[in-house]
C-alpha cells in the first residue's frame, strides 16, 4: 500500500501533551497510570526508510514529579484509518490519522525486513535507530512474511514474523544494558544452553551519551503454550477425580524435567569466568546479611499491611482468624530468618546472573514436549542495574516453588463446586508437595554427575534448603502485600504458603 503522500514527522510534531496523555492512558503498557503525571512531549523521532515518510518511531517523555519516563511509540500516518485498526491504537485524527504503527501491516513488513538485514537510521537530534542480526543466527523470512501483533500484551508489544521469529518491542525505555537482550545474547553466542529461544537481532536508540535498548528478535516457537496454562491443564484430571478415586499427578515428571533445565540454565549463566558481567562470585556473609534483612523488611511491611486491612470489608471474613494469627507470629518469622542467617556458616555457594522473575509464566512448553525459558527482563519495577545484579541461583528456585503453590491453589479453586472442601485441600497440598519434590529432585540431581559443572550451590544440601527457605520467605511475604493491595480475596494463597514455611 502506498503511503498516500502523508509525512509522519509533521503530524507527530503537532501532537500536544494532552493528545499524548490521552492516548497513553488507554495503553496497558503505560506504567504511569495513577501517578501524578504533569505532561508529555515528543523527545525525538526517527523517520524510517520504508513507507516514503509515513512511518517513524518516537520517544515520548512523560513528566512525573521531578523525573521523566521514556516510552517507545512506533507511529504511522495515514490519510484514512486503515480497516481493522482497533480504537485503542488511534493516537489522533484530523487531516491525517496517526496510529500506533504496530497495527499497520506495511510498517510491520518493513520492520521485519530491517531486523533481518540490519538498518541504521540517523535522526535529526543526533539519535540513531539501529537494528541488525546478532551472532551466527540469521532469520530467513522469505518474501512478504505474514506478521501479526501478539495478543497477550502487558509491558511490551510482541510482533510475530511468519513462523520463524518473534519481535519484542520494549515500551518503557531506560538507558543502560538491558538484561533480557544481554542474557539471551550470552546464552545464544557463548554457551551450549539451548532451552531458551535463540537471539536473532536487537534494536536500539543510540547517541553520544546514552544507549537505550528498544527491542529484540528471537526464534518463534510455533505451537507453544506457557507452562502455567500447561500445568493447569495437566492438573485437571488430578483435581477433578471423584473423591473416592485418586488420579495420577502427571505434572510431576514435567516438574522434574523443568528442574533439570533450570539447573542447566544456572550452570550456563555461570560458565564464563572471564566476563565480569557473568563471572560467578562467592556469596559473602555480607550478602547473606543483606538478603536476610531484606526478607525481614518484607515480613514487617506485609504484616503491618495485613494488620491494617484485616478489618476492611474487602478482606475475606473466613480468613480473619488466620490473618490475626499470622500477625501475632511476626516476631517468630523475624527471628526465624535470623536463625537461618546464623546457621549457614561459610557454605554459601555462588552469586551469578539469574533469571530474576522466574515462574511458570516465564516458561514455554513446546509442541515437541520440552520447556523453553523466556523473558530475562527481571522484575520490571527495578532499575536495569538492580536487575543485572548477581545473586544466589536459589532465588530463582524459590520463585518457581511459589509459582507451584499458586498453580495448586488455582486448580483447587477450579473444582470448588464439584469437590468437597476437605478433598480439595488435601489434593492441593499433595499436588504442590509432589511437584515441589520432583522439581527439586531435577534441579539438585546427582552431585556425582556434576563434578565438571560450575559449583553454584552450597556443598551441603541442608544449606541449599535453608537458602531456598530464606528466599521463599521473602517471596511469600512480598506476595501477601501484593495480594492485599490488588486482590484481597487471593491473600489466603501466600498466607497458606507462609504457614507451611516452618514445617518444610
């Protein structure tokens, strides 16, 4: 389709702060909802070399208090609104229609070609938009590959390119090294680990004084589903069986396989002593003290919030007694963390680069029946520097164990009208126990078979499990605060997990 002689640069330059904020406020990826936003402006824009001036990528600066957040906004200018464009994609209408260009098939086709071959475009303000292949992996797209925007969008936007590749556009842009691209690049080009999609290309804004990663392209795994959905599907038979007949826990074998893959990932991330960003470092007593204090602060903050909210009308009445008992045990959990800190001694393992936000939703189950680990961004609320910090790999392990707890609770709730409460409770506890046990068996494996592998864990299994408990404690109390602030009816899940911590 021709661009109909529309120039995107002039149309974008005419956008007011109100125009921008009106559009941004409707986007799921806009992180400043509810914040005291005082204005927005077009920081700069690069006009792209396809579409005869109809396409560009703008960086939008949003003012919040004394700081600015920067967002990436691909823009298309059309004489008329293209058929099928969703309302949420429209930025402005007037002499021309401005829309989020990811919804324009001509823009996506040009973008696919650019990332496959490599393009560098200089903008008028000294910024350069650059994209191109990485390493030996190349994507062959063929002629006019079909592209589509991914359906499950949150903080980023995904574009599927044929059946070969998927591009992730980062909507929030930050200066510095982006861990998702950095880790995927390391695993793709420097290790033999093959359970994460290969990195094909990257996209960035660059200038003399900063670089912002804008996107990445990886192999597309057609027919895959996220491991959260897969686990729930596999658990249906177990939870929905008649009360007098137990069904097998078919996800346990999957969990063991996932545990083994997780260990291999950690060993791969710790495999290069010469790269300062990835070289493993011994965990120090200062590290343990810092982690323990962070866990204790999570306990204090979460229980203070629970104590305030337990009398709220939104808090489930049937959980009040349990919540009050948990608040009374606050000093017990604080002291228990101190005991773990004191008992660990010098057998602490290594600090390495880790996934950083590890749960079932960050894993794909492929059409071939294997697991692939994705999304090494870390926790989006943290700075890039914090997300790149090294820590114990057992922090990832704890995250996945908590994800199993949520899966067990979700499965139990799915049969609440079919199975009596006692049976649901028993099955939830057993399913979670068996999946945890299988995952840890796969992760820990046989020490005799790992003599030539990086030594990332404490030597004694008792110390491994104490560290897992430390990180699970912090995670469970973090979850409690999250649920209280967002889904009070779900607060019982982390409350139940906290009550089980001291008996494992």
